[in-house]
């Protein structure tokens, strides 16, 4: 195999795939990236057996072929080479030679035959959406995915494709983020599945604001084919989390007694300042809603105290409710709207954060000390 490729093209391909490769792997082939050159392109593929990413970029292919080389070594070399064309040649023994200007490298590779094959998906279960839609939905939910290994089904993002609606949900048992969008879904393409956190992280990194994403469903895997308007394409295949996602509808509180409009930017900055005065033992902030004011207070004996006051449109009876500030800050950071609505029932019921759009965030209160 031999080819010539521009540095920016090879970097683009390697950056898309290399983060999937773990630092500790028992199989040497899993530390390698598969290079497959044919036509006018080279495809890079990396996997950890749970998540696989493949990315195609332009190249001048002299002799088609395939090999695998250690991805971290290859990426390290390419990143440091000067801007310009890079020549890559691979012999029968999978020895990969790299030339660029006065630089010359040889890397020992492994046969492409050892690399795990890509899963093939049927064409009947698929849905196509703008990348910007999926990216926005993931931004508003993925921060609430649980990191607690004991509740395995919560270690991922729940996706439901039903009744011409795509719903995305994440919860860790203390808060829940939900967003839905209307999409065209054929009868055959309906389904529900849980994407593991690692694949969610990779998608958050790879999704752009232009082009489409085609989602295909298999038995216990899903694929996301991303294509942008410049023709750049990436394919991500992930194993799905097996198990039943809990009934998230039952944790959404009933009708709110109070609905308070808040300026998002002002609210999040006040919370961030108050959070500075919390500690591991006392990690809550108290929100006291009074006539046209919201007082945000934090008090921890070993650190000190904070008090922030915001002018709000509130006419109800005085109500004090405490939350972990991090849970509110992360949700507010994930939004871009200027105005948010905080809905309350009483001091002991969950608070609900909403916007003028299909988004809802439930957060459990903490005990008032």
C-alpha cells in the first residue's frame, strides 16, 4: 500500500477516531488504528470492542491496501510533522514508512486481518436527522447521565423513537433531564435503546451544527453515520446497554403551584458564587422565594456564608427549598435560552426547570438544615 496525504487531512481522520482507544488493553490490535486505502480516500478505524469509530478522508492512493499501526505513535508523529504532504508506504510485513520533507519514520504494524470487523446494519430500521438537532438534544440531557456503576441502566442516555417523536432522557436518581423533538419515523424504525456514556461522550465531540446523522438500530448495537456539508463523514458504532430503563414519567411532578421566570445568566452566576461557600459536608444552597425576590444562601460552618438576592416576579407565599447547586448549574449551563422557568409545588417536592421549548429538568430537593 502507498499513498500521499496532506497533513491536515490525516490529522482530521486520526483526531476523529483515536480517543476511543484505551490506554490499557490486553489485545495489542486494539491499540492500533486500521488504515484502509482505496479509490481517492483512506479510512481510519479504531475500536475498544464497545465503541468503534471510522472516518474517511481524501488521499492520493498509489497502491490500495490495508494495515494497522499503533494509533498513539502514529498520531504523535503526524502531529509534530511540518505542514505539507506526507507519504505513507506499507510493505508485506506491515512495516509502515512515513516520509515528510527531511523526516523519515518506520513503525511496526500488525495485519489488517486481525482487526475486529465492522458490524453491518440492515437498512429497514433507520432514522435521519440534522446533526444540530441531535447535538442540541444531547447537550441538554447528557450531563445528567449517572456515573454510579451499581445502577448500570442509568449509565447511559435513553433514546425513544416512537409516534413521530424522538425523546432523550438522562437521570442519576437525583435529577432527570428530558427533551423531545418531532421527527419522521417509519413504523419499522420505532424503538427504544440506551446509549452508553462513552459513546455519548464521543458523539458530543463529533457532532457538528451542519449536515445530517443517520441512526440505524441492530440487535444490541446502534450506528450513527455523520456527514457534514463539506463531505466529511464519520461512522460511530456502539454496543447498547441491555436492560429496562426505569419509568421516568412517574418522577415528573404534577401541576406546579408556582412558576417563576428567571434570567438564566443572572441565576447561574448567583448560584456559582454561592457554591464557592459550600463544602463537602454542607453542599446545598437554599433558595428562598419571597415577594418579588429570590434569596440564594449558602452556609457551611467550616467555610463561611453567602447571600445573593435577585429580583423576580413572585407573588406567592414565602417558600424555602434547598438544592445541590451543581445540579442546577449544570442544567443552566446546558441551555442557551435567556429566560428559564422554575416550577415549585412545596418545600419537599422536586423543583422543575423549564424553557419555552420541549425541555424539562427535574431536581430533587435536599433537607433544609
